[in-house]
């Protein structure tokens, strides 16, 4: 399968398409040698890069919605989602306090909310506010809710005991919802899972599809009051982020490997890389189809995104490039 590369991005753990435009936006996770990574807009036709955060944004706090909060000074942007709300395009970014480098321990666990301004010379970001997370939140991925707000996966509770439970295959996290400062945070019933990672809302809004990363399966969890059944869909590896295809399917990033081996490599300071698959999951029939299978040297792929009808892009938690595949 033909593979091309787009160079210059920085630790793009997630990547999402901006509706109604020729641009995607990348995440920026503080990890490895890059302590203050940047988010970029990437043109899907020319592959040109345009700065996003923190080089191309303005502060426009929505106090009524988010209260008196300031933009993050230290940051590590993890999972992303984008949604069109009336005339506004909102981008949600899971944010952590950096664990290494000069900003270690100076940040916050939060979801940062931006709007995208599609200007004539290219897009820019408008920071609108943040939802500050509870002390026990370890956010990973998230999805916007049609009624406002978002749902976020809590990958693992803090502390060694929760991590030990997760590595043993036990429950160590869940899914939370947030709609407003007044409502605050709430746990979604039935989402106690092993390392919940990627998440998507079913097209009808009646269920969540949540990646149980350590168990190598996607779990369909009914939302309260729905008549949807709970279903588990096994795959060939650890499922990371979930994105949407143009024809209404979900595209899952599947890391073909074993969690114990990955944890051992990380703790030994080894290079994180390995084979991955881009697997299309039909949210109605639950049928799966592998669109891409590859191993990219020096890249541990965390997100796959179908761009148009003919390409799949792959991004990674550590690295300076995107991989582009022709379908």
C-alpha cells in the first residue's frame, strides 16, 4: 500500500477534520523530547501547515458558559473532537498537566474549548473557555454531545492501585459527561471499563461506542433511557481513537500488540512503535473492515482519519509526521 508522509507536526496524538473546509487540526501532546508542542492546521489538498495553538489564536472567553477561567499556560493536548453548532465550529481538546520538561506539574486536567475562524488567508483559533476536570480524571478521548457539552473517557484513575488493576484486565476507568458549569460532571452508568480510550456517539444519540483499550474491543454502551442493547466488538489489537468516515462509519485505530509488552517497553525507555490497522466499524450492522494495515518506523499510531473518499491519514502520540495512505 502506497504511503506518503507530511512532516512538521508535533506529537499529534489525535487529528480531526474541520467541517466545511480543506483543513484538519492536530493535537499536541507534551511527551518525549517535545515539551511545548504546537497544534497545526493541515491543508488536505496541499498538505501545507498553518499554526494553530499557541501561535495563531485569540482569547474570547465565554464567561456565561465557562465561568471565570484563564487559558492554560502549561498544556498537553490529548484527544480532540469537532462539532458544528449553528454558525460556530467548536473544537474540544483534552488537556493535561505536562509530566516532563520545564512546565511539569504546572498545568491542569481539563477540556479546552475553541472556535475555528475560517478566514480568507486560512483558519485560526478562538479560545472560548475550559471545563476543569475533577482531581481523579485522567482524560483520554472525547466526543461532542448534540445537546451541548461532551463525553470524555477517563482512561485510568490516578495511583498505582488503579494502574495495577488495569494491567491485570480489571476495571480502572469510565466515561463522564459535562454539559455546563451548573450541571457539572456526571458518570455515565455502565461505562466502568478496562482502560476506556476512544469514544464516539452513535448516530441516533442513544449509545456510546467506547474502546476498551486493554481488552481489545469496542463496547456499545446504551445511554440511559434508550432501548439499545450492550454489545462488545472484538478486534485484533488495542483500540485507540475513533473518528468518523464520510459515509457514516467509524474508523478505529487498532494497535496490533499486547498491553503488557507496551508497558514494559515504556518503562524500559524503549522505542514505541509497532503495526497498526485502520478498521472501519459500521455503527448499525457492527461489521468491520480493515482499510489500512502497516508498520511505520518511529511512529506509534494513535489516530486514523479518512480524508475525502480516497485517503486515510494516520497520526501518532510521539513523532513529527503524519502518514497518508491511498485507498
